[in-house]
């Protein structure tokens, strides 16, 4: 199989993993609150990482940038919490569209934190991204669901986590970042869940608990494999296939429908991302 097709294959793995994680979060919201879902996700994720350590060794634990890991994971765990909360109360497609504004926030946050330039292409991408958000939310015309703003806040926090991740990759390996992600977030989630408590799932919910931990790891792994085989400009736009995929799953499983404004806004956000990709290629 040609290399670029293998890259696309791995990116489809990412799309499936993220969609399954969304379904797992929706199912677990029947028995757990958002904090408890974040906690069980990190329990499973860290367990898998510890098993991998038996084969890869303990080198992934070594770091001299623990404060940067801490900042990155504060942003990430808060973003995951916003995402899981949105999934529990909003149509799945709306959550995925709002979360897809992530590249826009990365462009903005990379200027002060990574000293990256704000080119005309990036400015155009930011403008189109905000236009897409306004089309979806329609402030002053439609009633804005506060949950949508929480998901949007999550996208901003995901952008901050990505900026810190990029800074960490200058000295840290992927497995080191993953280990400290699950370890630190388990401590954070454990402290938060201590107030409400946690209990073992029952019946088929065990499958969703395992799924929510494994799909997060699978998404990271598939994305890394895809980017190792092809340029980001080729594979990144495939992320937007998450929207029709999750919209179909939401309709099939939960009888969810979305209005035309969501699709128009999604198209505008996608156009902004493509403008940025074209600018990066130039």
C-alpha cells in the first residue's frame, strides 16, 4: 500500500477512536457525572501505560519539565471535562463541530506562547473560524445554550494544551508526555472525585469504561502514525469527517437531528482550516 494511503488509513483510525470515545462518554453519563467520567478514563489510560512500561522500560518517566507537564495537563483535563459535559447534554454533532475550532485557538495562542508569526493566511483562518462560530451560535437570533459555550471553552483549553504539548516535544518523547498526562490527570481527577465519590460500574457499562480509556490512547497513536507517514496538510483535513460520522451515529443511536446552520458553520470553519493549511504549504 502506498505511504500516503497508509497515512489516510491511520487517520481514519483516529476518527473512529474519537467517535467511539464520544459514544462512551454519552453512555457513561447515565451513571457517572463529568468528574467521575474523567476519573475512570484516566484510571484505564494509566493502567495501559503501566503495562507498556513493562516492555518499554521506565525511561518514559524521566523529565526535567514537570511544571510544563502540570500546566499542559491542567488545560487538558479541564478541556476534557468541558467536552464530556457537552456530550452529555448536546447533540453529538454540535459538540464535535464546536470542538473542531481547536486549530483556530492554537493559531491565536501560539503567538504569545511560542512566538509564532500571525501571517495573513492565519488571520484569514481565524476570521473564518469566528464567522463559523457565529453562524452556529447565532447570538441575538437564537437562544445560546450555555453548554455550547462550555464546549467552546473546552476547545480553547484544548488549544492551550496543544501549545504546551508542542513546547514539550522539543525535549520530551510522545510516551513521556502520555505517561505524565494520565498520571497527573489521575491525581487531579482523584482529588476532584473525592468529594462526590466513585463506585464500580455494572453490566454493560464495564465495556464503556474500558472503551473510554482505550480510545483516547488509540486516537493519539493513530494520529502519530498518520503524521509520521505524510504531511499534516494531507491528513489534518480528514479530522472534519468526524462531523458527518458522529452526526450519523447520533441520528442512528439517539435519534438526534441538527439544523442547516450547524452544517453551514462547519463548512466555514473547515474553509478557514484549509486556508491555513494552504498558507503553511506556501
